[in-house]
């Protein structure tokens, strides 16, 4: 885990390597300062030597300046290195998430991924900054101060040894009890972020059902849970500093008490006693720094595990980068296709699906909710992988294509219409970054979006609010269709993405595509008979299986499921029709 995290320091290694050098210099000066103070007292003040006072005073000033300067530099270098590590981790995580297949993304909640890229990375950044500076400075300062203390008076310095067993036992207790609490805290953070994200995305639904109080209560429960856990762990962590301060102050008092005895005996000078007390303070400071480091390491250990989990998760789909990049046409062939989201043959949601679509055909797919219509079309651009059978596009198994090339040739407009912050033009150019304004307008006209775009204040430069909140459902659908058309695909899949359009607008879109792009294969999923009656043929699905395939009229004559749907929508008795 540590090796994985450290590998992302990359171009910031130089800062990480330089920082310890300046830390060592800083510590050397910090340890030298009490010794110089003892020389000023013993050789200058006590003996009345102005020259020694001036000489050692100058040395003291130089040591202070060097300590201050190297401290500033080491702090800057540690910050630079840790911030660079955080930047690289966030980038690597986001890049890896973009490669995730749908099922990979579903294994993490949205809130969890957000927490890992923000709070967890910040914890790692803080820990790495401490590692570069405090984690090195504290033990070195402790070691050097102890060495100088023993050099001045061995017997008196043994007093420090009394505090270490107490500290080790105390810190071990804190670490063992705090670690599991932090694990639960981060899981609760995931739940809280997920809840807030869902609430904000579905705020219109919340308000329309007058569920504000319900959502507030859910938030309150999670917040209270976090409060209790943080309170508990804070009480535990708060014991570290008092424990260290108590131990160190006891040691300092013992040094002061027994030091006066040694002074009276003539085995210890006043300056040496002052130095020992200063070193006791430095030992106290180093131990306090160690407590901060221990606390941060406890927190960051959980965070590092969560971040590494994302980094080490490899997409379950082989992108086949060396695969075929040219798609001959928009023909589609399914042969005995089965699929389960759990990859369990006893839980197939799609069973033995077989059919063929010629390039340029206009095909409808209809069926009750949960009949796996969306699952079926998700297998064409390999949003999911089949468990058995094969799916072919242009006569070639989709697994043999370079994944990016395949998805460039298959445009999918999903049920949920997603627009991103930016202008209309920027959103439409997701389909083709190099598209000219004329090409964008042509696609918008085909999608029947051009007219309402031009009616906005700034036309194609109109800003889209978060989630497209400043556009109606039908307008968002048309913008998404235009964006998909700009890819110039061989296959266009409309997954219930015309549900908010009136019949006339929908007919214009489909008719325009048939006329202007005759080679484009169009697959339309819809619950509305009127949306599908002019397609070349319709696939009727029922409980994960293909129930029947035929034209609108053929299905009205022969298929009970289609007849039932038609009867509920347009009325009439179809049993007698030819």
C-alpha cells in the first residue's frame, strides 16, 4: 500500500529528497542552541568574560538564523511534495475511474468515490507532509537532544528513560482503539456524501413529494452518527498530548530537583542545568510532534487503503487497444445472447436473445418495464459484456473491436439525459470536438433543436445550468440526440430518449434521419406504439426474452403483448385485423 502511494510522488521526488537535508540542518541548529546558551552562562556570565559572551552570542544568533531559514525551506519543500502527491493521486484516480465499466462503477457508490478523491487524498497529503518534515524531525530531535543530555550528565539524563514505557503503552492503546473507529467514520462519510448527492440531483422530486423533512431527518441521522463517532475518537486521541506533556513535565521537574543537588556537589554547572532543562523541553516538543504524526498516520492509513483500492481496481472490460478500428457498417447480429449483472447463469436478465438488424434499418424495441430492453442495447457498444453467445456489429464480434472505435461508431442516447455545465455549443461538441458551427447546426436541425436554441438569448453560446436545469425535458432530449448525431455514428440507439417529445416532433426527427442518413441504423426503445409504428420492424420483449419480431401491423395481428399495449394506448380490438 505504502509503495503504491509513494510511486505517485513522481516529478516531486526532488522536493521529497531535499526536504530531509534541510530538516537535519534545522535540527542540528536547534540542538546546538541550548549548548551555546550553556557556554554563554558558564564561560561568559559566570566568569565575567565579555569576549566569550560576544563570541558565543554571535554563534547563537547565527544558529538561530540558520534554524529559522532551514525550517522555512523544509516546510516549503514538504508542502510542495505533498501537494504534488495529492494532485497526482487525484488525477490517477479520476483517470482510472474513466476506464471503469458500468459494473465497476456500481461496485463503488458515487459518494464513496467523491470522499476518496477529496477527504481521503487530503488525509494522505497531510500524512506525507508530516512524513517529510515532522516524522523525520521529531525522532531526530528526540535522539539528538537525548544524546546531548547524556553527554552533559549521564546519571541525570536517565530520568528521561522513565517516561518512554508509559508513552509506548499509552500510544499503543490509542492506536489500537482509534483505527477501527476511523474505518466506520469513513464509511459513514460515504453514505452521507451519497445521500447529499442524490438529494441535490433529485431535488425537484423531493420538493414535488414534499419530502424535505424526510430528507432532513436522514441527513440528521447520519450527521449525528458521525458526531458520536468523532466525539468518541477525539476523546481517545486527545489523551495523547496530556500523556506526553505529563510525562515530560515530570521528567523536567525531576531534572530541576536533582540538578540542584549535583550543582551543590560541583558535578554540574548552572549552564549545564539550563541546557538540560532546554533539552527536556525539546524532548517534550519532539514527543508532541510524534503524537501529531501518530494521529495523522492512523487517519491516513484508512484513507490510503481506500485510495489504493480505487487505483488497483482494473476495468472488467478488455479495451482491446490492438483490435479492429474500422467498422464496416451498422448491421447488428445477436446470437444466443445471455447476460446477468451478477454473472450468474441462474440470474440471467437476458436469455437466448437472437436477431439480426441490417445496416440502415429502423428498428423498434418495446416491452414491459423490466423486460431488459435497455440491457439488450447496452451490449452493442459493450457497456456490459455478454455471459454467453455473441454480439456482432458490421459482421465482427464486438470483442474483436478496439473499444473506443466501437463506441465511436455506436451513439447511445440513454434514458437519463445528461448535460454538463458550459455552453450549448460545448455540450454538442462532445460528439465531435472539431465540428464546425455549420456541422453542429445541421445536427441540431436534424434533432429539431435548432429553433429553440436560436430563441435563447445567446443562441449556441447560451450557458447550460447544472444538469440542464434551464431547459425542459424535451429540449434536453433533443440536445442529447444532436450531440449523439455529431459523432456521425453507424448505429444510433435512442433508449426511451424521445419520451418527452410530442408525436409530431418525434416523427420529424426519425423521418429526417431516414431521409438524410439512410445508412444509419436506428434502434428506438419506446413504450409508445406511435413512436414505433413507422419503423421497419419491432422487437417485442418479455421477461428478458424476445417474444416476437415483426412489423407494426403483423404484431397487431399476432402478438398478444403488443395487442395489449396498443389497446391501452390507442384503443380498439385487434383480434379481427388482417
